[in-house]
């Protein structure tokens, strides 16, 4: 039995939930800009900087499924409030860090806090809006705010780093977390499953270990290669643990994630489709930021500003998606949105090193508009297909699958880009003789190539910069073509497996 305290104004819950979603999305992309300053402050190694970023990702991905389930049992408001206040406290700890060890630990706790709070946002919406049309509209607003935060995160970070020190990117979280906490206290009604079965401790341990292993293996693949022994080992461990988790959940009388949910294509279909979509779309911030800065020479802030139209179009189309779904069903906006998004990537695959911004932004708008159109009805389908008493697990599945798909996409598409870049740089040996050490540095990345170029006279320097710009652009456009193919495949998968109307759970 689901217990929900009365809320005569359910729309007001979107205020604290939207604020929380916004700050969590902004934080996802803000740290990258601060890493150079952090490296100078602590004389940090590359490995330490990677851990400062990855500690958050690992904690977030590994715990989200468990925290969604705990919200159903212990109370969604309670966990939302706890997660938000922990996020603020750990952000303060990160800002006050006196060593890389303290910063990495603080980032890990921030990841835990995000994993606690974020699944509750959607499950609170599911519990607060009993009318399906209102729920879809609310999810559209939530998705638009989250997409906006993801897009403006680098801009916010760039502005703060332009005028303040590196720790300002963490301090900004504190007042916003306090506002979300106070808003949640007054405007969110508590909801939970009063007859929830006891927790599945084996399922919890298996899910955390499996997700940690898979995500860590993917991260290592991005740093090393897909054939590196440590990558193979971690991914193999993750795959085995996932299989054991599925087998255990099938036999458990009180599963963490009921396997029967997957028999409902209103649940399984969007999870598959949005995982494929996230595989392509999450890489765009990395690719285009590199393209604007390292190829076209913009500053970090100028590059981030050029991504704002993408965030705005996602905000608009995420709200539009629920309207289209009410009129035409779920299948059309999800499938069409992914197809439009795929065409956006195909468009971007024709970019050259000197393509003007007005041309680039056309592809970004297609990509963002298509993704926003598909996002809301997909999420609504997942949330509407699970019983209200298990809304937390539905929310956690929606976000976990997209998160893992996104990390996988960044690693896989990044590997394509880097492989073509290295091949093109290798061809440069025929026209430019350099010491092997310098050539290896150039091969390691386009930013390193720019550093090496400064050590040579203007003609040689310009040749290095020109060749590496072309090499990176060639690799990036090839990766975007692959991303477009994946999205077209996702569109076709949606047409075949996604029901046009949400099939609610039989529970």
C-alpha cells in the first residue's frame, strides 16, 4: 500500500525538485573546467585529476539503483532531503580541500549524495501526480530543467573561474542546496510503500558491485584501450556479477529489482532506446567543447556559451514531447525524436576544422531538439509502467541505464576519435621530422600538440597546429557518423518494441 500525505498543490513540488535537478546537472559538467586550476593548486598528477572526476561517477552509478529502492521503503522526501543536504556539505568539504586526497574523497561523497537525491525527484513526481497527463507534463518540466542544467554547467563554471578561484565551482552548490532543502521541507509530501518487503541485501551488494565494475571498466577503457588487460578484467567481472544479480533477483522473494518489470515493453522499451540515445548524446559535450576550444581556438567560456542553444532547445522540446505523446501516443515522439537526433549527428559528421558557428549550431539544434522530444515520453513510459509503490526503482532504472550508456558512449566514440587522430598524426612524419618524444606527445592529444607547437618557429608551429586540427576533426566527425547510426537504430528499435500507450503494472 502506497502512503502519500495530502498535497493540494502538487505542482509546487516542482520548485524544490527542479532546483535539485538543476544543480545536480550543472555539477555534472562543471568540474572539467576547474581541473587545470586544481592541478596547479595541488601539483596534482593526471591520475589524481582523473580520480577527482571519476570518484563522483563511480559512486553515483553504483548506488543509484539501491537508493531508488530505499526511497520506496524509507520515504522519498526523507531521502531527497538527506541527499540534498549531504550534497551541500560535501561540496563545502570539496571547496575547503587542502589536498587531492581530501578533494577526491569529497567528490566521492558528492556522488553518493547525488545517487541518494536524484532518483527521488522522479519518484516524488510519480507519487504527487495521479493524473497521467499531469504526470507527463511534470516530467517534461523536470527533463527540460535537467537538460538546461547539463547545457549551462560549463557556462556557469566558466564564469566563476573567470572571476574567482577553483573552489568557487563547489561553493555555488551550497546556497542552492539549502534552497532546495527548505523548499522540499515545506512543499514535498512524504510518500513510501508501507507494505514494502524487507530489503534484499544480496541484491543490493550484487548491484553495487556489478555497476561499479562495469562503469570502472568503461572508464579505464577511455583512459587505456578496450583491449587492455585491466579493462577486460573489470568488464568481465561486471558481466559475471550482472548475470549473478539477474539470477538472484529471479529467485528472490523480495527482489531489489523485480525481473517481471522487464516483461512490460513500456518499461523495457524506453530503457533500451534511451540507453542507445545516451550512448550518442552524452558524448556531444566532450566532442564539441574540444572542437570549439582546441580546433577553432575559443576560450573555455566562449565554447560553453556556444552550447547554450542546445540546452534551450532541449528545454523547449522536452516540454513539447509530452504534448505530442498525449495526442499521438508514446511511439511517435520517441522514435521521431531519435531519428531527428540521428540526423543532427549525421549533419555534424560533415564539419570541417574551419566550419562557421552558424553552421555548427544547426546540427546542435537538431541533436538537442530530437533528444528532448524523445526524453520526456520515454521517461513517462517507464514511470507509468511501474506501480507507484516502486516508483523509486523505476526512476533509478531510467537514470542508471542512461548514465551507463552515456559513459560507454564517451569511451567508445572517444576511442574512435583518438584512433583516427593518432593515425593522421602518424602520417605527419612524412612531412615533418620531429624527435620521437615530441611526436609521441603530439599523438597523446590535440592539447598536447598545441603545447609542443609553441616550441618551434612560426612556420613549423602552424604546420603542427593545422595538421592536428584536421586530424582531430576527422576523428570527431567519424565518431559522430557512428553516433548517428546508433540513433537511427534506436529509432527503429522503438518502432518495433515500444507500445504506443503506456501499459501500467498489473500490481
